[in-house]
C-alpha cells in the first residue's frame, strides 16, 4: 500500500472545478478586452469582481481541503499535525485572492485608483508565487517523510503533480512579468493596459487554465488510488473474516469428533 494515499476529499474536487471555471472566465474576458477595445468597461469590471470572488471561494475550498487531509483524516490524532508548508501555501493563496478582489473592486473607479490597482495586483501575484513555492516544498517534504513505493511518483516526468506545480509557477511568473510591466509603463508613460501586457495576461491565463486541468487530473488519480486502497483493505478484511470463520468451523468439527 502506498503510504502517501490519503482519504479523498470532495472539497478539493470543487476547488479544482472553481479553478477551471475561473481561469476560463479570465481568459475569456481578457481576450474580449484585447480584441474589442470599446467593450463595456462597467460590465467588464463586474466580470472581474465575480471572477475575483470565485478565487476567494477557491482559496477557501483549498484551505478546507487542507484541514480535511491534514487534521480530520490523519491516522493518529495524537501525532503532531503535518503538512505545515501546505498550510502556509493556503494562507498565501487566500492573501493573493483578497488582494485581487480589492483591485477588482477599485477598478470601478480606475481613473482614480490605477496605481493602487496595479500595486495590489503586484502584491497578489507575489503571494501566489510564494504559494507555489510552499506547495512544492510541502510536496517534497511529504515524499521525504513517507517515500512512495510507486516509481511514477515524485520528481519524475510521469508524475502529474510535478507538472501541475511547474505550470502554476510558470503562469504566476508570466503574470508577475505582465503586472510589473504594466506598473512600469503606467508610472513612466502614463499608459494603462498596453497590448503587450494584455497579451502576457492571456498567455498566463492559458497556462493557468492548463494547470487547472492538470490539478483535476491529479484529483482523479488520487481518487483512483484511494478507491483501490479502500478496496484492497476491504478484501483483506473479508479474507480475514473468512479465515476466522474457517478456523472456527474446523474447531467446531474437531470438538464434535472428540465428543
């Protein structure tokens, strides 16, 4: 049995679903804003606020998921709580999500708060980068603490988790470049949302969307592992019951023969 198999949580399933929907929404609205320069700005702001709220919910779902596998489902309640790095990652994810929500709300008065919006976006994306680092750190610590018997797990090309972490980091770096570029262009040239920034954002959206799909594949793999592990334990328990029943039957037969 793989020691890294943990009880599957549907909180992570819904977190992945929200992640996919949110990134599809960001890619769509960013593309529309790039193609149609005269797109209704107020409606666009409402969409961005809605998407930011989605990611606040998403961060909360991932935090609940951490609680489920790190605290509620841990095998020995007396042992210290593990997965501390993942908890820090959740905190950074929540922090980044709220900063993006604040910047989305300020966008309703963009002409007044452009600099603040870009600054909050910069803080938010740095928080997501910190999150990605702690997620990878926690993943590595887990494998060092409980090495997997599966050769396709760990820092190997066959592990979907590794690619999910890489894609998340790459997407965050792209967004960091876009946000930094937007901030520099605005402070030096007083230009808001130049085409280069929008293109970088759309590229980041694509990578994030692909990353969301990878995380969904990770969830499906974890669910398959958990189902197989549960079935294996059920069969072991069933065989044990059959063995005990057979032994009891043989004992009864011997007792009857002796009488």
